[in-house]
């Protein structure tokens, strides 16, 4: 006879809170007086529980048990190579270990790992079969930061915080440039880092690609330089591997236009002071390799002028020339490049020194004021609404109607003792209706001719264009009339019967379009009065 069909009723409560954790009947088919039976109640690690066993004979056994911390643990790291791109690209490695050593542990079937981190980072995996202690997630970009790694070996999820230091990255990447006789010399800057630590010995640069027909593919280390010999767009990269096929952890775009040797119009000037007869010519070359050499020749570039040549890396100044006379400047650089350019000496007694490229302008446009260069000096502007500026060529964005007015400049030319002044009137214009509502209306009798319709506008800038429209009610449903694009319009409606017709003109200038006020054409029946004298004669 089996005396032990059931062993005991198990009741487990939380020792700290007294809350019921679970209750179950423990059964066995064993006839032994010493039996081990597994409980199905799930307990938490590192928690104390009160356990009561109630036996069939009514006796109870009570004890308090402490469930220690899990014997298993995990660690996380970022597995990456210096050849990985982009920055911080690699595989998250989660390893399972315990007191028996990592090699004695497997991820059980049904267990799972979830990794979450900054900026919504998330990845997870559930094991369908037992898997070795090391699990590598698929490669991804895993930037530095604190991540939460949660693992569940079967009903008891546990988490750790993983302070990820990241992988390979760079800091301070950029470049400096210098013109040489061979082209534009590029000296890259910046250092490769691994987990935030600089790796100068693993820092390399190269041109990753270019729109130029050919370019230098050389890989260089910090301190080296590359030369761009042809115009084009170049892509400079910083790498952690010395290889012409290595990807870049970061790239910078360099647009090299290879501009020809020229005269810097911002630094160069030519003028004769008020009350003087000899000019001041200041010259500065650009787009070449300094120093530059400057020569003065006549306007035909055939006769060299008396002043000695000047070779300098700065601004060359000649005290020479007559008012309003033209000369040729020959400029050459250290590489032997050269070109001639004509200059004309302004006579500051009479010359205009202020100009603008667009005037009048539209409301909302930008006013661009310009003053000719008069050496290294200051410029003082005033204008409407208390406007002031000390720039040589000030810009006023989003100009409104109240920006209309006089803009005046006062300049002390660098080599003159007398100031010069000039001004320009800027008009900020917009279209407005010139013909009041109803002013263009016509009323005619049937069978009489229609006078051409007209409209007018005020303001605006540029050339006007026109489009006439018609409507059945004078308010809505306006449609373009084909071919009606002149300033005036002669309606083609029949005047044989009475009717009311509605028209309007759209006027467009460089800035905007203005819908004119509706014009009403009324065709009505008109009755001629009978002559009373004729009526009296008929009655006699």
C-alpha cells in the first residue's frame, strides 16, 4: 500500500512583506521516508521567503529560506576592428558566466537577451536552442553611452548597466590649405581614437574620391600633405588603417576651383585725391603664390612707366598717375604666372564713388550698397530711419517701403587728407491700385460702341505685363481672356441686347502681381423722347 500519495501542501510568502508568493500541493509516488520534490513556484534571487509545509496528518513544518544571488552573470562589450566603418561600428558581445567558469555555461533554449541604449537604440535575441556562452549580435553602430542589458534564463529577468566606451572614431578632423606652384597643398588634421583614447600611430589620411580626372591616391600619416593639382571636388578621409582601399571614419569635402591669378579688387584701388594732381595706386594679387611683382605700363601695355617695380607679399603702393587716365598693371607671382589688367585713376574731385546693382528694388528684397575701394580706411554710412554702417559695402536684407530714401557715405581715402562724400537714392517699391473702385465703369446704350477699358497702378519696378480677366458676378470665378494682354482691353460682347459684364486687369512687375479693381460694363436699353411738335401736327 502506498502511504504517500501526496507529501505536503506548500505555502510560500515573502518574508519581508508577508505577501503570498504561491501555494501548491507537492506529490510523490515514492514510499521512501526521505523524498526530494521540486516546487513549481518561481522565486526571485536575493530574496528571503517564509515556507510552510502542511502534511496529511495535520502537522506543519515552518522555515525561512533566503534565495541567494544568481550563480550566473553576464558581461557586455563592443567587438570591433579598426577596419570597421562608420565610427563605433561593431558587434555587441554578451557573455554568460558563473562560478563554474564561462565555458561551463550555455544559453538555454527559450532564454533571451535585450539591449537598449541612447537615442532609441534596441536589439534583442531569443535562443531557439542551447547556445554557447558568447553571443554576438549583428553588426551595428553602437555609440558611447550607458546601455541596459537584460537577460532572462527562464522566468527571472535580470539586468546590468553596460558603460559602452564605443569603438573607433576620430577627433579634430579637418585640414589646412596653402597655394603652391603645383596646386593647392592640403595638410590634414585630426586623430583616430579607440574608446575615446587617441591613437596617433593608427591615424592615416587619403583622398577617397574626386570629380577631377585624376588625383593623388597616396595614404599619408599626421604631418604629411597632399596636393590638388586640378580643379574639382575632392573627398578627404581619415582612417585607422594604412590602405588605399580602407573606408573612412569621417570625410570632408574640398571644392578646389583653381582660380587664375588675379587682382584683388577688395584690396586694390586707384584714385587722385581732392585738390591733387598725382594719383595713388594700391595693388594686391590673389590666387597665386606670393611674393607678387607689380609693374606699371601705359594703357596699350606697350610702354613701361617710370615707377620702379615692386615685389611684395603685401599691398604694393605707387604714387603715380594723372586723374581719369588709364594704365596697365602687369602682375606676376613666385611661380612665373602673370597677367595684365587695366586700371583707371578716379578723380575724387568729380567721381561718383557709390553705386548699387539694383534700384529700385522690391519690398522684401535686399539693398546692396557699394562704395569703391579707397585704400585701407573706414567707411561711414547713414540712411533712412537712423540707419548707420561702417562697412564698405553694407547689405540691408528684407527692405520695406520705409527703407526708401537717401543713403550717404563719408570716406577718408588712405593717402588723402580730405574726406570725400557721395550718396544714392534707393527706392523700395511695390504695386498699388491707381484706379479707384468704380472709376473705370462704363454704361452704354444697346447698339452703341464700347470704349476700350483701362486701369492704372502706382509704384512697382521693372517692366509691367498685363492679363485681362472676366467674371459672371464681378466677385468670383475670374478667368483669363485669351489674347487680352495689353494695357487696355476692348470687350467683344454683343451690345444688341442689354446686359452687365465684369472685367479686371492683373498687372505684374518684377516684384509681384496686383489684381485691379473690378470694372463693370453695363449695356442698357435707351428710349428716345418723342418730339411734341410732331405729335401736335399729327392731331390737326
